[in-house]
C-alpha cells in the first residue's frame, strides 16, 4: 500500500498528494477507564475533528488518549499508572496500578488497521510499567513497530512555555518531530538512553572498574553521535521548510547547540565519537559529584529564532511563539507527507489560544491544505465556525461525547 500511495503522488510533494490516500485518520475510537472516562466510543470520518465543551469536560483527556496511538509517553508524559480512571469516590484509588485501554480503527493509505494500547495490571508490583500494544490484534514487538504505522504531532497549552523553559522539553519536541518523518530515530534514542542510565548507575554506585566504564562509555559515544547526526540531518531538511514560514506564520530558524554539535561541525562523525569518549573518560569524577553525565546529546539545546525580526523565540510575544511552533509543526508534517506518503494525526489542544483571528483562520486553512485529520479543542464553538463542513464536531460534557449536526 505504501508503494501505491507513493506512486499516486505528483511531483510537487504534499500539495499534490491524493487527499484520500494521504492522511492518517481515526475512524473509530474507544476509551476504557481512561482518565475521566469509564467508557466512551466515537465514530469519525476522515475530516478534521472539533471537540468543544466546558473546562474539565474531558477534551484534553481525549487528545491524550489519541497520543497513545503513537510511540512515546503520551501528550502529558504521565506515568502509565496515573492514567487509569479514579472513580468519583476514589474507591478504586488504592494506590495500585489502574488498568486502562485505548482502541482505534485507523485508516491510512486506503487500508484500515486496528490499534489497541493500554496498561494492564497483571505484572509483578515493582515491574517497570509497560504499555501493551496490539496491531490488528497481534502484539507489537516494540513501540517502533507502532511508529512505522502511525504518527502524530501535537500542540498543547503546556508548550506555550517551550521557549522559556529549560532545554529538555525542546529536545523532546524536536525528537518527536523527527520521529514523524524518520521513525527509526527511536532506535538510537532508546539505545542512548539505556547507555546513559548504565553510566549514571556506575557513577552513583561509585564503581571503580575502568573496563566497565570504558565499555559503557564506548556505547554511549557511538549511540550519542548517532543521535546527534540524525538530529543534524533532520534539521538540515526541516530547517529550510520551517524557515519559509506559512502565510501569517513566521519563518522559524532552527539550530542545534552543544559540545557534540560543535565537534560534528568541525570534523567527521568518527572524530566526534573519539572526542566524546575522551571527554566522558576524563569527566567521571566531576560527573559523579554532579550526579549525572555532563556531555552528550541529552545536553544539547534547540535554538529557534523569528526569521523576520531575527529575535530569539524566548524574546518574542506569546502569540508569536505559538505562531513559530505552528510553522515548525506544519513544516514537519509536510515533510512527513512527502517522505512517508501520508500526513500525521494532528492534536491541537486549545488551538485558538493566543492566536488572533487572521492566524486562527489561516491555521484552519493549513489543516485543510495538508489534508490532515486534526483534532482541535476549545471551549467556544464559535471559534470553529470558519471551518464549516470541512470539519466534524463533537460536544463533550461531563464525560459524554455527542456528535453535533
Ligand atoms: N485518572 C483520572 N481519573 C478520573 N478523572 C481524571 C483522571 N485524571 C484526570 N481526571 C479528570 O478529568 C477531567 C477532564 O480533564 P481534561 O483535562 O480533559 O478537561 P478539558 O475538557 O480539557 O478542560 P479544559 O478546558 O480546562 O482544558 C478533570 O476534571 C480531571 O480531574
Ligand atoms: Mg484541556
């Protein structure tokens, strides 16, 4: 199907994609014991979806459920054991893990697929929480398998602070964008994190076995450089698209900063790997004292600035920062549509917040042009009027989800 999709594409990329073939769309969704929902099920067509309702109705919960249809820790990055529903009396909140499930029928490139995921409480009490994933009823080997089938990008009110806070959220943001068009980025990322945990454990335990350190640092350096190279290559492709801007959304100039990035800019990857290995080796004492590894792609930063004003994003206005995020996310979605033949699910929580009328309507147009199934939430239905028949609407009230004619 992938090939058929690719062959149906015209020469100009996303704009010429056959719209019916070109998106990932949820056609049916059900949640069981997920956050505020004991059970809910909705049927959707492949158009964008608008969810409106009062504060606390369960709009973000629904987007969060969708975010578990792709690899990673979900849109709220919550511990899996906290996602399960606590009933009104707190009766099932005995402190133990609470099971929950999300099931969806997904349409992609003319075929349909069932995806199920959730958290089951049949493991030993102190076993690391694991997400169960099933594709068409069969257990998936790992999350990467899921990532090769489905992808999603999201914008949430929490991300309004992305440029103001520390670099870790920006790294996660950029890695998630990259996973959209390069699902295999997950491999080196996970391997790197595993090596990092190993080294940090040695540091914490005050280990003195040099061979052990050398071997852990060997893999840390090779996975670390692999992550940094993938990020650099991805930004080299995403950067020009994001820098163009989209209508009233300003161009976003993206760059990566850090010691490893400097080494990679100055010489070949193998040399950077040597430099990283050396740096790790001489920093053991310092890192043990500081309780963590001080060098590597987990210390890099993602720098963004406004292409017109030249200002770094942190100094732009709240609305401008949101507009920069829109430019970046849509650039990544376009790149994915070109690379993989389909645009991702877009989860746009409180999408109108901080955007003026012009930008809000332009955003709806972008969603239409991309042909993506965007799930958009808000408290005010009037905000979405401009979408007309281009979107389907649901009203959420007290955990009840009702289609609006
Ligand atoms: N594990 C849980 N069990 C039961 N209820 C939960 C759980 N976690 C969160 N909730 C509840 O879910 C409700 C809905 O939250 P949600 O964030 O989806 O609201 P919302 O519609 O997005 O509201 P807003 O417009 O304020 O963003 C909240 O009242 C919250 O207390
Ligand atoms: Mg919300």
